[in-house]
């Protein structure tokens, strides 16, 4: 009996779910204790971020060196950005329509004054600049600075440049690529060690959140929170479900595939923590390594579906709570601005408010003080955003892999039957990666 219970508790997602449940109870009953658990969550996320740079770099480099057709690199990137722009635009429209129809901010009548906290986000938005500044910001200062600062897009740029150069060098780069492949195996093994701490990290993050905010702050803005979650669920099951179905995938099967990452993101409220595991899992699920390495990290900045839903909904919500009605023309104008401001910075703490501040400053149609009503409950909606972002990028990678002809259906079917097949932490031997001729 004891052995059966232990086997049932062994999966990481079961342990994380139990940790989240216990943390919620601790945060509600003993809020001071819950708030004191914050270092556990912060420490776990910090450990995972150590692995993001090496895993992205080694995955992209080893993947690119297996490409025989150099034109494929351009095709994958073009298809990715077309997909990202179309799907994230649908997410923006969904959030805006839902907020207009359901009116979650009606009757709240919030003030328009700019508090010190809002002024801080306003200053950050001004420093961030516009689209040109965003493009310049993705250029690394040095070769190693992106790894030190955890800048995913900058790491991706260096990885693509390094991998493409190694591909063109050919046999002379064989030794270097073999070393990179070995570093990849070591990095994934290190990741498996860190994942043993996932329940502890999820416990600390969730206990802190519930202990800090409790349940009282949820009441006044319950309609908004409920609407954000409902729209994210609708987007995943219906919109992403339809896209996945068009390419022969079942959205429920995909959700089962990423259930461990789902609960990990739910506990930590950060989609970034799932990135290293998704890179490994999607490759083992039949996606070509080069496509996984290019699409998934890029999607973390350009395919933030959950953030898009929240931002467009938040803009309409602010117009309602500040009694500042927007015409259809004004809403379309803000939607055009959101197409740019919703991109990038997904993993940066407070990025959602900086983006919202930048949007409000650019449109000048709404008072910036309206952000104040969102500050208290933003954390409760970040789980929905992060989970939707993560699922959206998993679907995008599978779809683009199949679209580009870099998908193995038999391997996918076998993986769905046994998710542990080919796991980096379970491999006793690994095949050396050979550079392209």
C-alpha cells in the first residue's frame, strides 16, 4: 500500500499540485508565514534561469548544424513571425471584444490621479522607448552579456549566428559542435537536478502570493479576474484547439503533454521556468531540433497570447473604471499600438505594467492613473497569462514543425504513450551531433 502511494506521488506534477494546495492553505490561514516563504520561490526561479542560456544556445546550435538546406532557416523564421502576428492579433481582439461586451469595470469609478507607483511604471515605459529602441535592445552588448543578464532574444541571436557559421564551416567545426552537444547533455542533466526542487519553489511562490494579497482584494475586481481566466481558457480550448486541429493535433493531448509545465507555471507565475523543459520535451515529441530551438525561444517574446488578451482587456477596463469612453476609432487605434507594445519582455518582472503604461502614453486617450486599480490584483491574473503564453508557444512549435515538414508523427504518437522516452535525465548514452557537410 505504501509503495503504491509513493508511486502515485512520484510524478513531478503531482508533487507540485500538492505543494500549491498546501501553500494556498498556509497563505490564507497564516499570511505572515506565507509571505516569509517568498525566498523559496525566488530561489527556485533563479536556479532555473541559470540553465536557460546554455540550453537555448546548445539546442539552437546543434539543431542548425543538422540543417542541409540553409534556406530552411529563413522559411522557418518567416512562417514563425506570420503565425505569431496572426495568433497574437486574434488574442488582442478577443480581449478587447470580451471587455466591451462584459464591461468588468462598470460601476467602479476609480480615480485618475497618478500615484508614486504608477509614476515609476511611467518612467520605465519612457526609458523603454518605442519599436526602434526595442529592436536596438535585442542586440547584445558582448558575446557573454546575454547569458549573464538572461536575455532570451539576445541569446537566440548569438546562437543563430554561431550555429549558422558552424554550418557553413562544415567538417572543420565537427569537434566544436561535439563539445556543444556534450554541454547540452550536461545542461539537461543539471536541469533534472533542479526540478527536484520544483514543489518547494511552487510552494514558496504560491504561499507568498496568497499571504500577501489574501482573498479580500479579489472581491472588488472579481469580474475582471474571472473574465481574464475565462478568455484564456476559451482561447486555449477553442482558438488554439482549432489551429492545432487544422494541423492534425488534439489540444487536449497537447495539454496532457505539458501538464507538468502547466502546474510549474501555475505555482511560480512565470512561463519562463517551463522553457528549458519544453525545449527538450517538444524535440522528444517529434519536432525537429532546429525548429524547436528557433520557434520556442522566439515565441517567448513575440507570441505572448495570454499577455495580449490581458493587455487589450486592461485598456478597455481602464476606460470603464475611469469613466473615459472610447470610440470605435480610438479602440482600433489602441489595438494598432498594442500590436507593437505587447511584444517583448515577457520574462521581465513588472513588464505587463510597463507595456500598459507605454500603450496609454502612446495613445493619450486614457488617464495613466487608471493603472492604479490594477496593481493590487495583477498578480492573480499573471498565472492565466503565463500559462496561456506557455501553451500557445508549445502549440506554435508543433504547428510550425508540421508546416515546415520537420515533424515525426510516429515519434509523437510513441511519446504520447510514454513521455519518458528519450528523456535527457534518463539517457545513458547519447548520439553525437554531426555538423552538416
